């Protein structure tokens, strides 16, 4: 069965808001999203949905008011709708929150793409 899976991993954590390090984290999230897609799942990540909205809301830098308005709220809304969460390695309070919300909903939390069941 094909699952809708939220990919949650460090975005800003451990970067000191360095754009290059943030971009590397974002790339890892997108890579996992692609791997799940290729495995037959519908994988989503909050970053690719939240960042354009934050820009439209007036964000000019990571962590400003418009960024905060949409960034984690998008993740919370996604975790309320998905079938599972893939938690990538690395410290991330936001990702830990998504895992806690997923567990509260009783949906699976995976920590490795290889552990996600193959889509039928």
C-alpha cells in the first residue's frame, strides 16, 4: 500500500542559520522525500510547503516573524494528515515535535528509509 509520509529532519538545527548548512540539511530532507517517492509512496516535507508561504507572508530571513508564522504550523498540519513519519537523524526540536504528534495519533514513525514497507 502506498503511504503518505512526512519527512522530518533537521533544517535549522546546528547550522547557526548559515545558509549553506541550512541548504545541505534541506537537501537531505528532499533526498529522503525522493527515495520514498521512488519506493511508491507520496512523501512530503514541510519545508517545501512552508518556505514559499513564508516568503509570501513577508519573511526575509530564517526565523523572522513570517517564517515562524508558517514553518512549524505547516508540519503540525501535515502530521495530522499523513500515514507515517520518517524521522531523519540529527538534533531537531521541530522534528521531535512531529514525532511526538505522530505517536500521539498512533501512526508509525520510521527512522530509516529502508525500514519503510514497500508500496504495493
